[in-house]
C-alpha cells in the first residue's frame, strides 16, 4: 500500500465490522487497511454487498467499529463528525420536500449556528437560479447538486461520497464528475468516493482501491497517473483503457 506523506485525512488499520443482523451476526468488513492523503482523491470499487457503504459509515462516524483503528483528520471519526469537518453525500439526496433548495442547504447551518453564504454554495454547484425551488421541481442531477452543496456547507476537509451519481444518466454523471473535480481542485478537500463505475473511478481519482467480496478488505490499489485537470477526451486514450483493464482484472480476481 502507498504510504501517504504527512497526516492523512483518513487512516484505517485492521478494521473489522460485524453487524448484529436479524438473520444472525454478519461480518461485513475484515482487516481493512486504507489511507486517504490530505488533498487526495481516492475511489473505492468492489462487488455489491462487499461493505463499501459500511466502511464509509464508519469513517463518517455513524457506525462504531467492532475492531481496528480509524483516524479521521488526526482524531476519531466521531470527533471529526461532531466538528462538522466531514461532508457525506449518499446515493439518495435525502432532501426535505417541504423546504426550498436554499432552505435545505441552510438547515445544517441553522442546527449548528454556523454562518455560510447559501447563495455562494448554490453557485458553486451550478444551481444558483434554483434557490427558491422545492426538491420535487428539480431533476435528479440537480437534487444531487443540492446534496453536494449541503455537504459543503460547513467547509469540510473530507468529503465522503457513496455512489453520489449512481442514479444519474451517463451525461449528468459526467457533468457532475467534472463539477466535483473543479470543487476538489479549488478547495483541496480530501475525497473518498465509492462508485460502481470503474470508468468513473479512473476518470476522477488519484488512486483506485479495490475491495474483495464480503467480508470486505482492500485487495488492490491502482495509482492513476493521468494528467490534471483531466482532459475531456481522456477516456479515449490508451492509458485510460489500460487502467480500466487493470481495475477490471483486480475486481475479477477479488476473492
Ligand atoms: N444495518 C445493517 N444491519 C445488518 N446488516 C447490514 C446492515 N447494513 C449492511 N448490512 C450487510 O453488510 C454487508 C455489506 O453491506 P454494504 O451496504 O456495506 O455493502 P456495499 O458494498 O455498500 O454494497 P452496494 O454496492 O450494493 O451498495 C451486506 O451483506 C449487508 O447485508
Ligand atoms: Mg453501498
């Protein structure tokens, strides 16, 4: 595994997680080792049910681990969460239907009493004109933009994204990916990005981590040495195709 220089944003050692499910205990994660460097963009891929969302929830401080060590922004995951230094975006935008776009973004700020420029946040994700709309008046891609703006409201140092663009069509997905890269390049946040799309992983990330089937652990790590900012026709290059192939192979070989 790559050793990240400086204090990493995420450092996971020997992590295991066991759910006490209705059907009996289930070992979801076993021996996960992972690091996300400060300012690094890391993508995580793996078969369905291998524990990707579980891992993200642990790092987000939403789930207590059964074993191992998890450091987030040089402290515990719960402390990072309590300090609002971690932003989480999931596949479902989870917006309050009775609140406007601006109202949804303002909500976490109202809760903490923090100040942030909601209009500027909306502009950053490209939906400045929709502040007064309600979620049902937006497209799926626009709702995900709202979710992203909400995650950025407290100026997080770490962005955790769980298939954030999974429900979008290819076109919207690419546009959102480019938007995200712009935000990441400007703010230099660290990103841990779960996706089902190998293509998306290679297009966005500095490093792609591959997880095994459940109980999940990291079985391969592929550095993505492609230029930044990522050019538009990047996916037509032989380098891109070669990387895609390597990730696919690592996934295929995942035990
Ligand atoms: N709250 C829960 N209680 C019990 N078991 C759970 C719970 N959440 C997830 N699991 C189990 O843990 C395993 C890993 O689930 P998880 O959602 O982390 O997988 P995933 O890699 O995100 O899958 P997908 O790619 O389909 O989103 C699965 O077997 C799932 O059934
Ligand atoms: Mg999941």
